[in-house]
């Protein structure tokens, strides 16, 4: 969407882009003052670690959504990636890491090919692969009865459990990927193509933007990242848990939207997505701190929060 | 002369091919159901029994009721992800009011459904939020709210009259199946024979044009989402009654995906502007038959899910719009 930059527009944009960041800062300050334990290094480390897995998935989702698409398969691919990593870990570090990336990447590639080449809706194609990936997971785990364990002495476990200054490796992986993702999105021609594809697909095609190739790439990326997040989680849990990741695609979409990326495509930032993850995780953390509230309130608050953000975004855009 | 004949011949070939694709697009779901029925009649033991058909229909009834609403929403170029959460809300409400009689409990559940749906419709129509996001908020929050209401507990229900809804039958036809069939007729009438139905399809086809033509776009959209909400609540009530327990944690889980699948497999395009009620009914029956066939032939869940995925892709591939 091309708009003429006017003063109001610029101000709106700042609010839109910084709105989530302002909310995050406020949440953190208030939580810190209210719950002394919130600010403890242990809690912050835990918070960052919990958020890192979602960040990895949400980076891919951000790219997909900017092209105007959606990827519902990431929750299943996340679980599949974890199981594949745990199974592969018996053949060493490399197998544990590459197997999930390759398999989930290929499923993402198929998503992309179907969407780009056959004009089928992303929603329905990735809905089918959500089912397919879950089915594949069940097939390799004896219908979910078999949870593969990762040997404790495996180097792979270190990837999930190792720490630097107490901060887990997954946090660094997520941070590096976020920086990389931001650079790819803003500094490369591929990134420009991603924006162009989502902004005005017809015009992009006419201008010679490789729309089909761009779409194939973003879905492949999204699948691979979901697989990686699963592998990291498996390394952290030391096993391939079969039942995780149900509904995770919706969490990922929610944080991307909270971060200011428009579902209509053509606009969005990785930083916003990271902030979106931060917000959701801080809310969950605070609800846990309150203690007397049962965990069901987490989803109520998350839902209300998502609602407030999208309504505000909509009002600011007018 | 020869050239004209060849051209004419080519044209005929092309138009027959196009006609064949078109026919397959329109009738694929009926053919698929017929093929599956035939296959089961020949190769599945105890398939052609009244008991089996009743079981299949009873299992399909709540999905069908939800899918009917989903078809309407998709017809407006929208989608409703909150239907499963609304079912859970309805389930959570029932034990609270069952003391005041089953009628009171059911009414309250349906009121919640209407309110939830109207709220979605308000967000989509008046605030202008994309349907996926607007209904995603209720999907995330709704089930949580249902669990908060129910205190996270499963509650056994003992009210005879209420349980009759799930177990009773009229002339051998289970009540829930009757209700589902009746609602299918109502929704079909609504889409094909009323102004509301025509306006709904017009909005889905081209919202801007519909607005310019002076159609009451907001009112119709809110109405459509409210109908979807109440249908989801009805499905929640029936499923709760059949379960003889209020179980907000599991009630309607992933129902949005089943409903969307059935609607799309039934030939209603996600791009809006068209609602196929009979197709939706057969879409639900097809997915139910697929599941039943796989189970009866002892195929594991894993294979069943992968086959369902393939069927969804195949159905949408056939029905897709050409560039």
C-alpha cells in the first residue's frame, strides 16, 4: 500500500510502530515495581528462554505475513522438528540438527510451491500441512506412544541447555536470527521482493518482481525455522515431546500482529515481532507471579490484549 | 473449410474439457461421497447397517451445525476461528443455569453464542479488523474464559430432560441429527430465498460495490457472525448433552479447522461471493466417511491425518480459480 507521507501519517506510523514497544516498557516497569521477583535475574533469564523458541517461529511467520500469506503449519512442524531431532540425536549432533531442518524445510517448500504455482489459498494449503505434519509425527512415534529421549551426554543437549552468563543458548540463537531476519528484510533485494509481493501483488508481477519465487522462499523459511525451534526445544527438554505445539501457529500469528505487522501484507518489522513475543511472555509471567489467578486467565488476558492492540492499530490507521 | 472444421473441433474439445472441469468443480464432493459409500458397501463389514449410519450421522451433526455458519461467514469473504471457543463457552454456561431448568440453560448458552458472534461481527464490520484476527482474539480468550467460568473443571450433568437431547430420538432419528438437518434447511432457505442471503453473497463478492449499491453491509455482516455464533452454541449444547458432561477444556477443540475444511471441500470458495449449503452438508459427510472408513479398516491415526490432508489439497486444487 503506497501512501503519501504526511505529518499525521508519520506520527501515526511512529505510534503504530512504537505502540507495542511503549506497552512492553510500561508492562516491565509496572511488573518490576509490583513483583520484586519479576526483576530477578533468574526470572528474566527464564522469560528470555521461554520467549526464544516463539521468536524463532515468529520470524518466519513475519516474512510470510508480509507477503500477504499465512502459515498454519508451524505448530505441527515445531512438534515434528522436536521429534525428528530427538530421534536423530542417536546418530550424533549433526543428524539431530539437520534432520528437522531439512524435513520441515521440505514441507515448507511444498507449501510454497502449492501456494505460488497453483493459486490455492495459503490458509487452506498450510491447514492441510498442519494435519499432514501431525500425521507424520504420529507415524514415526508409534502413534504418539513413543517419546524419543536424547542421551544426556549428547553434544546436542548442550545446544538447548548450555548457557553463557546463565543465559541459555536458544536466546542467542533467537537473537542472531532476529538480527539476520531484520537485515534480510530491510537490506536485501529479497526483502524488497517480500514487501512488494505483499504490498500489491499484481503490480509486483508486472514490475518483474519474482513473486512466485519469493513466496516459495518465505514458506520454506517459515517451515525450516519452525523445525529449528522444535529442535532447540527438544534439546532443552532432552526429548521429543509429541504433544507440544498444538495451536502454536495462532500464538505466532498473534505476536506478529501485536508487533505491528499487517495481516493484509506489505508492511511489518522483525523488531515488532520480537516485542510482541516479549509482551505475551511478560503477561504470562506476571499472571504466574500473581499465583492466586489460575493459568486460564493467561489466555483471557492474551486474547483481550490482542484485541486492544488490533483495535488501536485500526483506529490509528484511519 | 477444413481449417474451420478443425478450429470448431478444437473449440469443442476445449469446451468439453472446460465443461468437464467445471462439472467436477461443482459436483466433485457428491461424486466423492458416492465413491466412498460404494467402496464401503463392498469392502467394509457391517457398514450397511442402520446402526452404523446413525452413529456416523450423530458424530457428524455438531460439525455440520458449525460448518453451516462457517459457510455463511466464508461466503462474505470472512472466516470465524472462534467457533470452537464459542462451543466451549456454551458448554461452560450450561451447568450454571441447569438448576433453573434445561430451557433456561440452553437459552443462556445460545444468548452467549449470539453475543460472541455479534461481537466478532462488530469488530469486522464497524471497526474494520480482518476476520482472521478479530475472531482469533475470541479463540484465544474465549476458551480461557470458559475455563475460568467452569473453574477448569469437568462437570457431570444429570438433568434427564437435557440429556435427552443427546440420547433421544424421534421415529428412530436421533434428535441432534434432526436439529442439524432442520438447520441445514433453514440456512439453505436463508441463502437462496431471502434478501439477506442475496446481500450476504453480494458483500462477499465485492464489498465495495455492495457498499456503493447501498446495501446494509454492516448490519448483514454482524448478522452473519451472530448466526455463526448461535450455531456454534447450538453445536456446543448438543455435544455437551451427548457427552453428559460440561467439558470446556476439550469441547470444540480444533472445530474451526474441521468446519473450514468441510466448507471448502464442499465447494464454497474462500474468496467469498458464493455459499453452497448442500455442498457443505456433503463436505461434512465426506470428511466423516473418510474418517470412518480409515478407522474401520484399522488404519492408524497417523495415516488417517495424512490422507485427510491429501483430500483437502485435492478438493481445493480441483475447485481453485484459474488465473
